[in-house]
C-alpha cells in the first residue's frame, strides 16, 4: 500500500473536512531522498564530504529530517488533493495532527502511517448577473457664480492672515474665532454638536444659518446661549429642520489683517490675477464634485452587484473582515469616549449591522474578482506605481519612510492594487450601464453621499 488515502468526512455548504493517510512507505521514500541530499552536503568530522554512510546520517539527522519530510508531505498532499477535487480554499486549510505523541514518534521513526484531518472552506463558484443596462444616476452639478465668489472669499480670508485682538477682543463680522460649544436638541446633546476648540470666520457661512450672526458683539471669554434651526435640507436627516440650543464660549478673537482681494494678492498665491484665481478655485471645486459624483455612481454599482448576487460566502473570510471593521469601531468608540448608547444603538445591534456589512464586502470582493477575471481587467505595473506614488504623497515630509515601508512589505504593496482593481471593474460595469445625468445642487449631492455612508460605510482604506 504505497497510495495515500483521502476520505471526505464533511461536506456541508462551503465547509469541507477530509481524513488523509500517507503510508509509512511513502514517507520513508521521501526520507531517503532527503537523506541523500544531506549526505551530499554534510560536513562531519572523520568523513570526507559526500562519503558519510547513510546509516550514520540517518542516526544524526533522521528525526529532524523526518519532521521536515512530514511537513512537506502534508503541504503537498493538501494542495494536490484540492487540485484533484477542483476546489479553491478560501483561507489556509487547518491541519489536525494526532494528539498522541507516541503515535507521532512512530511516524517519525518511519514505523507508522501518518493520518491527519484537514478542514477548510471552499470559495463558492460565482455565477455573474447580466451586467448590461444597470440603471445609474450620475449627479451633475452646475457651480453658480455666487458659490465660486464665496469660495474665493474664503480663500482670501484664509490667506490674508489675522492678528489676535487680545483679551478685550469683541467679535465683529470678518473676524476669525476660536470657540467651544455644546449643542442640545430638547435638552439632549447630539452627535457632532460639541467641540472643545472649533474655528470659524464670522459671516463666511461655515456654520448653520443664524449661528455666526449671534456671536457678533460677544467678548473673549464670554459664554452665551444661542438658538438656531437646522435647515430643512441639512445633510443629516436626524437634524434637518430641528431647533437647537448652543452654549458657546469665545476662546480667542482674531481680526483680519488689512489688504484687498486684488491682483497683487492673487500673485502672492502664485496665480496671475483675480480672474485666474477664480478659474483655479472653480476647477478645484469641479474636481471635488466630480469625485463625489463618481463615488455616488460607484455606490449604485456596488449596490446593484450586491442585489444581483446571492450566494453563501466563507465564514472565515467574513470573520476576518468583521474583525478588521470591529477593531476600528472599538478604536473610534474608545478614542472619542462615546458609547453605543450615545449613537442610539447597542453593542449587539452594532455587531449585527457590521457583520452584515462584512458579509457584503466579502461577497462583493468575490463578484468583483470574477467580473475582472472574466473580462480580463488587470492592474498594470504603471497603475500600481501610480497608486504607490499617490499613497506616498499623502504623507508630506515622510515620503521616504512610507516608500521604504512599501518596498519592504510586498503584502502591503500588493494591497494597493485592490482598490485600483475594484475601481477599474466598477468603470467597466459603468460603461455597460444605462447612465442618466441628474442635475442637482452641491447640498443635494452632499446629502446623497451622507445617506450612502449612513447605510453602509464604504471601505476606509488606511
């Protein structure tokens, strides 16, 4: 009996369990080859290289060589068996060796067959939905002249500099303030309504309407309660249209330095004149909106792919994805000192929700991979390099360390491929889709993106 034996002991959904026996004769044969190899290399006192008798080698190296042979035999047997069964394991198969040391010793001494169990989950076969004609809405935003003017004024305000008005400072329109506040609705603090030290420019409309105007005339160190109403189209539905009270304390008041929004100022920013500055600002706004629009289209595509594919996914992969998400959730909770109750939920409910998200991500990952495979979508070397450069640029001043980190960690470097691949597959699907342009305002688009995020937080690639 020199044949290995494989018996399937479990086949349930995606779970498989096999019982495998490798005969002693097969192990001894492998051991012989291994010892021959050692014989050629062994340097042992009293023997010329390559002339050591096999028996002597076996006495010296037998057991350690056999344990290496055993490991190799297990690995190759597992991978050959999966190939024969035409199965792809979702993760590294788990190998269970006999517990009894005496049994293992017999195997190491070449007296007993090696019997072990293998457990794994298979990757499910993915049958793709029809990708033609997925209906997609593409947000199109016309930026108004007023919006460009407001943004230019903000850039001007930010760059002309401010001087602290000192302890007697009184708030005027155009001042830049440091302030702390606690916001409440019906007496209860709400998410995002509290800050120890925020900054705002009075009159720039950075906060909800009515907020900045009520600060005018306050002095440094003064605390005042002001009342405002969130706009009906506010991006968070929970807050839209609600009345809120803010207790505000002024921490410092900085008055704007004198200077005009003129061509000289534009030159200081590195553009020719005010007109060129407007153009630059508008281009920047357009790029940001185009990227938000793309994000919303991508979201619709992922939703459609999620809807169109219902199959079981390997629990191991879902667990791994869930753990990654959950660690981040716990970190957020701890570092912001918030509890699940503050967010109007419980830990149980949150776990449930994130588990569903983890499952969605794993399923989408398999679907995206399959679409890519079938349609030969590939990440080119150049695209991979661009992703690396973009990543390095996110860390001004530490470029070299970041670059070295990726060079030393092939796995991290390979990880930069995944988002690029996903985006290429999404673009491929978008081209087959039926796209309708939808005109909307910046606020409406921001609200859409916010709603997308609330429903399923997208991957936050670190």
